[in-house]
């Protein structure tokens, strides 16, 4: 089959890379893609990153199946448009995509469905939010209701910081229109886990657990980013924890969305906090995570395309998927200035040497300029490697990172360290 991936970042490069290895796939397309995608797929230009723009791209390449990498097209209703046009699409409807498109919808859904989550208050004005602060102790979490590219969550240490954050959100200065409504939420203690499943609308098949690293600096310091690295290791969750998450969070979400008239077909991501009270949902995403995808698909074996094609057709086949036991680590190399305004146009060298050292280097923010590869975004590359142990996977990934250079590059040096500390304690 011919398959089209929507998007052009590191996640989409990883998806195209894995789909390229699928026996059931004859050609892979990515719209619009990036220079890394072009090594394993055909990049398709788009007039605009809208449902209509993506539909035109799918028609030009004659895709048999389309899958979205980013969330924005899903929230905009791309799946509904493709369904009307009779083109197979894997991803949730606009109604189901509200799980990510609106934090307020997601929290209210979790409350209705009995999904374990933090206590919250949804607010619609600065005055309302400021008054609601009286219901919380500190730190407190402020979440913009709409899509904010992973930057709409702020942990506020005291009342002054909370009021300043709320003022910035409601004024549109922090995350634009995404902050027109805000969720206030109790702060949860614990360790975060990313848990992703593939659903056909009735059943859900789990991928392996992974852990993202959101803050820009080591030891979870500095502002939030879209993700500075991730690792995947089966030991992140104990068997009992995994069983609970699959039953009481993932399958319950699918069952309740179907019961509410918005069946969920696609990648369902639950961002979890492993608390003393058990796993609790921080947020939903309605697509694969970035950079979790890079680590997960590096471990995955089997026919990825057959897996998502079966789910798109209404019958997910867990037999199409298997994972190698070796952990994988993805280290994100970011541009100078990120997560603020990144500097672009810096020449990149050393990718070939990193790959000679065994890594797969996924492109996120790159472009070709006069035949040279240069930076073109905040998160530039995702250097991904595995090893027989987590310690070996980490060492391999960082050895590959050392081969790469561009002016102002920055990356965390502690991706996966929490896992090492947990299992060597």
C-alpha cells in the first residue's frame, strides 16, 4: 500500500522511517516532510497545513492510507474530511480530538468517566481564576485550554507567580488564544510516564512505556519545551501498574468516548503521573508523542503499517506489533535560543559520523540551503540509539551526539538518568 504521513518534524521522520521498513508498504510519502524524511520517503509539498491542503496532497500521491503526526490537523477535523472523501485515514474525528484540543473538555470527560486525575477548576476569566486560587495550595498548575505546542502548562510556586501567569495567559501574551480559558489543577508528586495505545474505536493495543523530559535543562530545570528527549524501557512500569493503566485508563477512555457518541480511533496518549495514590492522568494527546515516538519506533519490530491499517479499518491486530527488549534513548539537540525564539540557518555537521556510531538521527527542524543542511527550528535533531541495558543505550546515544555540531547547539545530559537511579537504588 501507499501511505502518507502528515507533518514535517522528528516524529514524522521516525514514522516514515519505520513505515519504510513495513513489508505491506510499497511507497511512503510525507507532507511536507523534511530533509531527513526525504531519505526514506517522498516529500510532498502542501499549499497550507490545513485539512484541505492535506487532502490535495493525498490525492496527488494516490495514498491508500493517511496518518497524521501532529495534533493540529486532527483538532481541525482532517479525519472527518478524509472520511467524507472516502480516503482511509488513521486518527480521531474532530469530536474525539477534543481530548487534546481542549484541556477543559478532557478534564470534564475524565471526571464523568471516573478516570483518575488531579482535582481541578476550569476558569473563563482572570478574575474567576484568581478567585479559584483560594481552593489550592502551592505549587499549583495552570493549563491553557487550547493547543500550545507543549508550552501551555505552568507550575506556579506561590500566589504571586500564579496570578502573574494567569494574567499573561488571559491577556494572550503567554500562549495566544490558547489561554483564553484556563484550567487550575492541584500539583501531583511523582514520576511522569508516557503511555500510548493504538485504538480501532473499540479495542486498544498498548505500546511500550516511555518517559519524556520536558524542561530545557538538566535535573528538570528551566522552562517547559516540546520535549528534550525520551527513553523507552519496559521496566518503567511494573506489571500490576501496566494492567491498571490498560484497564482503568486506556480501555475505559475508549469505552466512554464510544458511549458518548465520539468513538476514538487513532493513537491515544495518556500523560501519567505515578503518584502514591496510583497512576493519574495529567493530560491526553490524540497522536504519537514527540520525542517518545523516536525511542518507541526504534524499539518496534513487525509491520507498523499493517497495525495502523487494521486499526483504521476497525480491527486492530496486536500480532502485527512487537518490541525488542533493549531500551532505546532519544536525545533532542536544540537550537540556540530555544525554547524562546530559536536561531536558524546554522550549518549542521557530523550526522554521518553519528550514524556510523550506530545512531539513527531523526530530523526535526532542518532544511537544505544552497546544498548545506542548516537549522530551521527549535528542536533540530533527535539522536536515537539503543543498548543491551539502559546504561548502555544512554552511553551510545550520547557518544553519537558528540559527533554532531552546529553553532549554539544545546542538549540535556541526563536523559534516562531517572531510570538508572530507580533500578540501581
